[in-house]
């Protein structure tokens, strides 16, 4: 951790505080990233195993689909809870609990005698995965500072992208060679390695709670029930019909529960989600960027392989290989985004560029169709992938830099709840609308009908990304305090920090305090942070 003379936002509080904010070292980063890699690999890789699981366990289509859905629903429901729990009990302790739950659940999956036990174990794994993502990003936020922190989050984004891209690649051969149960055994083995690193990390970084009080159990219950109603309605909506009584009833129930949760948060001394965090407009701006990526990128990652097979006549293996054009930028560009910031680009400028890439990429995909060559597909897919890759990791680091260090876990939980919740909504809505536009309307030209429906949805996804992009711009520009406004920096926290301190506005670097251009810390946020925080955990 930085000394009090180098970063006023994170002062030391006593002799047990580490000497430098970047006390995490390589072991902390290794353990967090290894656990983070398992989560998206488990999601995308398990989908590949579904046919083998169904044949082995004699499972029907409904229970079989819940092998994936149970994980996603539990993940979305509990991410915010884990974030708050991390602040109250210690981030490393909560992270270790999540990794242990995930490992135990993976072993239960490997030993499942039927699909219903498997579904339950996958829900338990989703509970652990929520802790890994929420607590893992909070650990990086508190264990690293300056360039090390920015790089840690850039690599965080890269590893998450690698997990998504390589999940099927790693799981496919493992299933062929060892059987589907072994993919869960391998996940458990990896997480045991992570747990073995925890004692050393805790000694190095420290793991004191950053907030006093107890978990807001009524708030947690309301939030979990609201998210469960919302995600279940989304998952089942395409089967039940979006206007069916069951779907509409669940959506109304979710709305009422969210309203009750908000009302309770305003009256609770230590709520599950401190609404002051959400009122920070620039924090909210950064949290909406993954929502745009869900509609602009994740929908294409999910449904473009089917389009390539149905419309362009690609085999399954050829479609999978072609998808590397979409995922390659996610593996490469998070570190490129970091380099751009380090060389003077503002973080918001990089984020805006990523949003433009999402919009342009989705619109460029309109150029592909029956008979399109690989060369014609390459540029649109690369641009769309760049929309995801440029901001991956950068968004997490910048968003968590907007809140008090003591609330980093809560903020990370909120960010990841929006991320996975929006992915579930985007994928479900895209699939439902695509089905409604194609089923029963194909006539004599099923390929043309599918192509037309997919192109219609590309327009819709681009429009949604445009609206979200404009909202991000509006929130970012209006997010400063009165003292910050009028600086001519377009609401960018890095540039404003530089202007407020007399530093170079292009980098935000202040030689007096050792500020780093990648951190993007807002001086208004610095002023709001308490002078004595439980930074022994940071």
C-alpha cells in the first residue's frame, strides 16, 4: 500500500498496515486469476458436455438445460451479497469460502447420480463463483495501487476472456478422453491449488474487515428473491411466452421486491447496498459498460455460431474456428487499453472507443450473409470483439476507484451483478425474439428468413448499445462535484484529477502525490474518503 505521503486516499492506520499498497505480489494475482479463469470456463465448457451428460444420466431437455441455468441464476443472485460480506468479514476470507464452495460443488457434480443432484450442485457452484468474482476484484482493488493495480485489472479482463474463449476448447478434449465428470474434477483440482495459496496471501496482504457491522440479512433476502424471480422469468420466458401469466407474474414480483429492497436500504444503517455508491454517477457510468457489452458482444458470442451454420453453411468445427475472430480481441486488447491509458489516453476515452466498436461492429455484421467469405466476416467480428476487449478489466479498476476503499467489495458485487444479469437478459431476449421471427415464418426460404431475423436483431442490439453509450457519456460528464466541473476535461476522472492538482491533464500524474494515470482517481472521491480506513486489509 502506498504510504500516506504518496496516496492520500489510502492512508495507513497503525503498525500492522502493509508498507505499500502493491503488497499483493505475484502470488495474490496468480491465485485470483486462476480462480477467475475457472468460472467462465465452467460456464462455457459445461455447455459442451450437455449431450454427454444427457445420455449418461438419461436426462430430459428441461432438467439438462438447468445444468447451465442453475449456475447462472445462483451467480446473479448472490454476487452482491458476497461483495457486502467481503467488506464485513475480510475479502480474502470470503474469497476462500467461495473457492471452497465451488470446489466442493464441482466434486458433487462429478459424483452426481442423476441430473437433479447435478442441477443442485451446479447452483452451489454458482454461489461459489459469485464469491470468486466479487471478492477477487475487491482483493485486487485493495492489494495493488497505481500501475500495478491497473495492470492487475487489465490481466483480470484478459483471463476472464480467455476462460470464455477456451472453455469449450479445454472441455471438449477432456470429455472425449476422460468423460464429462472429469471436467468438474479438474475444476476442483485447480481451486484446491488456489486455496493452498490463501494463507500466504492473507499474511502478505492482511485481511481485516473494512466495514463494521453485520450483514443486512433482510436486505440480502429481498435482493436474492428479487434476482431469483427476475432471472427465472428470463430463463423460462422463451418457453412460457413473454406475455404468459407465469412470466409476467414473476416480473411483477421482482419489481415489487426490488422496490422493497430499495426502501429498506434507505432506512438501514448498514444496508446490503449503500445507495450512495449508486449515486456516484461516474461509478454508475462505468458499471453500464458491461451491460452494453452484454447486448453488443455476448449475444453474438452465443448466437453467431448458429448463424454461421444455418446461413453460411459452416460445419460446427468451422463455425467454432471462425469465432476466434470474435474472441481474439478479448484476449489481446485489455492490455492494449491499459497501455493507451498509461501513454496519456483518458480511461473514459478508451471506454467510449469500446462502445463505438460495439455499435460499429454490430452494424458491420449486417454485411455478412449467405455465401459470405471469411475475409468479409473478419473485420466486423474483430471490431465487435474489440468493443468487448478494450474495456475489459479497465472498467472494473476504474469503477472501484470511484468508491471508498471500505466499500470496494460492495461495489464489485454491484458491478458483477449488472454484468451477469444483463448477459442473462440479453441472451434470453435475443434468443426469444429470434425464435419468434423464424419459427413458423420460414416458408420456402428458411435460410433467408433466418438471415433477415438475425439482421433485424443486429439493428436492435446496435440501437441498445447506442442508447447505453449515450447514457454512459451523460453520466460521466455530469458526475463531477461542483469543484470538479468546468475543468474542460469532459468529466474524465483522470483528467480532472490532473487539473485539480496542477498535474498534466493528459495523464493525471501529480509528482507531489505520485498519482498514476491508470488509476483515474477522482479528487472529489478522495475528499469523501475517510482519513482512517481499515487499510490493513488493503
